[in-house]
C-alpha cells in the first residue's frame, strides 16, 4: 500500500504593515556661468579637503575597534588646524559613515560565505543524484561536480576564516573614490576610457566639497552658504584664505542657484535658519558642476493601516522587467483590467534609475486617477536566494532574481508616494505567486483577456494587504445557491467571527411558502448532523 503524501509545511505569514516614509530629502541644481577663477577655487578646495579626508579615513581604519571619543577628538583637532572646525566636523562624520558602511558590508559578506559553506556541506552529504525536498537542494548530479564542489568548499572555508579574522580585528577595506574606478585603471580598454579621462574622474571622485548643516546659524549652514536669492559662498580652509574674494575668508561664486524642485520648501528652511547640508561635485563626462542640498524630514504624518484600506488598494507584483498591478476594492474583489508597467534595467546606473522612476510615475498617476490611498507591494529580500551554491547551474534563474530591483524599487516607491499622499503597504511575499495562480488566474481569464501569472499574483498581494485570505470562495452548486442571507459565496470580513458558519436568520419569508425561520434546515441544529443539539431531540432519537 502506497504511503500517503506528506502535507507540505507552510511557514507563518507575517502581518502587513505600512512602510515608513523617507527620512530625508535631496535636491540638485546646476552651477551655471562659473568663471575660470571659480572653477580654480573649487578644484583647489576639493583637492585640499579630499587629501585631509583620505588621511582621516586611513587613521580611522588603523584605529579599528580601539576607536573612542578621545581618538575622534584628536583627529578633529588635527583637521581643524588644516581647515576649520566645521570642515573638520564634516570630514570626521563622513569618515565614520564610510567605516560603518564597510563594516556592515563585511558582516553581510561573512553571512553570505557561511550560507554557501553550509549549502555545499549539505549537498556533499547527500548521495549523487538525490533530489531535494522542502526547499532544500539535493545532491550533485555527477561525481565530477561533487569533486569540484569539494575544492570550492575549501576555497570558501579559507576565505571565510580570513574575513572573520579581519572582522574580529576591526579591519575593513574601503576605497575613497569607489572600487569600480579603482579596478577600471587596470583595464582602460574595457572601460572605453583614456588614462587622462580616468585620472580626471578619479581625482573628482576623491574630492571633498561637502558641509553638514547647523540649525540656528545663518541660512542653516556656515561652511557652504546659500542665500534666498541664490548666492553661493564657501568658507575657505585656512591654507587657502588667500583666494577669498569676500570678507571673513569666504569666496562667492558667480553662479546663481534656483532649485526648480522643492524650491519653496528649501527657501522656507533657510529663511528659518534650519539645517541644510550641501555638496558640490563635478560631472567629468559632461564637464558640469552641480550643487546638492539635503535635509532630514521628521514631520511626515503617519496614516493607519485601516485608513489606507478604506478606499481599496492596488496590488503590485515586482518582476525583472515590469510591474504587474491590479485595483482591488475594500472587499478584495479585482476591479477593471490589470495594468502592466514595463521598464528596462540594462545600461548605466542613471538609465536604470530613470527607467524605474518612469514606471513608478505611471503607476502613481494611475493610482491617483483611481482614487486609492495605498499601494501594496511585497517585502522582498533576495539576499539568500542569489547564491550560486543554492541554485547550482541555474544561471538564468539566478540572473532573474538578481535583476529584480527589490531595494531600489521600494526606496523609490516610498519616497515618490510620500509626495503624492499615497501610502505603501508591505506584505509577506510567501506563496503569493503560487496561490494567486491557483485561485485567481483561471477565474479572471476570459475570452477577450488572458490573465498572466504575475497579474494573478498582484491580486493575491492586494488581498493580503487588505487583510483577506488569498483563496477565492467557490460558489456552491446551483440548487444550493438559494440563501435568505445572501449568496453563500459572499466574502466575510477578515475579523468577522464565524464567517465560515451559518448565516443569521433574516426577517421576512425565505421562500414563497415558508416564513422566516420556518424553512427546512433553516439554521436548525437539530435538523442537521452537528453537535450541540437539544436534549429533547436526543431523547426523541433514542426512543426509535
């Protein structure tokens, strides 16, 4: 006799939650009409402060885990003598951010190596050709692959011990200017750059022309100051005071700045002397100077989950080349036709970001036209699923997972929704694609419309955000559909008690001949094969 199939164990589904809004704002404007003297001063300040920032980062890396407030103060005093106290504060703050980011990346690398080692050890322990089960990979397909994986395991173990030793010693690897540019120097032909072009970009990336804001000071920043009429002035470091063209060692640029985006908000902040951070940088490809302004936002209103659900939601399924979206009402019913928003994530980083912003802009325009207050997305994180050790030779699948813009899309969506007054509801991504295809793909497919698996998944995501079960209530046979309390396939609320039980008695006749509560088996426990029947009925049955 064949053994019964084992029931698949399903993990617990996390509750949906409202994604937090952006914690800051950044805007940009071009510095036009700069004179040759202006560019000379900017290059001199950037080169001088960039050298100080590199030396400070090297000292911070040498301190490692021995860093303390005393060493921090000593570094700041040494920088102050070569620049100013505010320049020194900005440099040390940036250094600590860089060191902390490298430390977190090192920890993530350790976790990735550990996951790969555990996966290989598990697969090596299985017989050759054994299939996997319950989400775990099986054994390797051949003796040759098994042998090569033993060598791969030795390499990963050696690498893991080396990285762990660096982690315990507090040693990190960080490059001012970026590792991408550093590696391009050794292969300029592949990067399609000359040595002069690479050198110019490398030097510009290592400049330091950034200053943190300070509330209570004039226009929110004493180092790089912008006035409401767009005048830009820079407090020169001590060795470069001779280049000043204004009082108190300041240099005023000939360019005027007027932020087209969020200009009124920026002007309100500087007129109230609230902190605004500035950064000046050079785009070497276009030979243009830009100024970035940024500040923190702490006054965003927090909208409750029930309020966002009131007008329905738009469920969005994220894929490698498009967003599949469907509008759902408050009861979880799909309305209208699904929408697809395509994007192409090939090319440079700026092009990929533009493609993503364009797709999200079209999505938000559609959401505002429909009058919804929330967009539901999956809380995705493919960190563990990108490992080559887990999926083996399935390169196309690994490339597909790596191509889905989970982190960038969520960050962009949250920031853009905050400006349009639309909330973002993040849901657990478990089984949404599988259950959406099982319960919704076929019912939503008609003669003139073929519903894709991704569109069905968007319905599942929207229902989970609304608090409804994903599965679809199946209608009973036609001769059982007569019910005085309504159609039996009606959807109960997510918090209604007994929503799977009997319907309450409704006033009025149930049929043409029976009165209210008089029909056969009309919520009569005695007339049905159920527990809880009255004692009189039990005695009557025993008498037969």
